[in-house]
C-alpha cells in the first residue's frame, strides 16, 4: 500500500474523491439484504475480488515516491535545494550546456548561410 499526498485542488485529488463517492454509493446497493436474493460466495467471489482491476502505478511514479520518502527520512531536502542552486547543480549545468549548444548551432547556421549567398 502506497500513501501519496497531493494538493486537494489537483486533478488527481478530484478524481480520487469522485472514485470514493462512487464506491460509497455503490456499496449499499451491491449488498442487498432481502430474502430470496443470492449473494456471491465461495470461489467465484474470491476470484472476482482478485480479478478486479486496480489502478496501477508506473515505475516512474513509484521511483518518485520512493525518492521523496527517502529525502524526508534522511532530512536532506534543504541540502539538496541549496546544492542544486549553485554552480555545481545539475539544473545549472544542463542550462549551460543548452546555451552552448544553441550558440554553436547559430554559428554553424551563419557559416552555412554565408556560403550559400555568393
């Protein structure tokens, strides 16, 4: 069982609440108690419960959850935020490499265009 915290106004939270309402509304209707009504029991009931579709979690979602839990347990959230802001941060390095790549492309494009005009 995985517990995931989301903002109450998010799309995921709203869909979860709708799903909960459907389950609560369906629960009393699915268990009639009148006489003469057959209830599913035995092996078919167990197979129905096992075979029911559950919402699957992707590997990326599971990894993200595990990482968030690890950061909270180890108390390194602030340390990671500080480290990633500096020059040695991953995001800063990626942005730098993108800028360099873009400049190189513009230089090569200008050279190609100058060769075509004469």
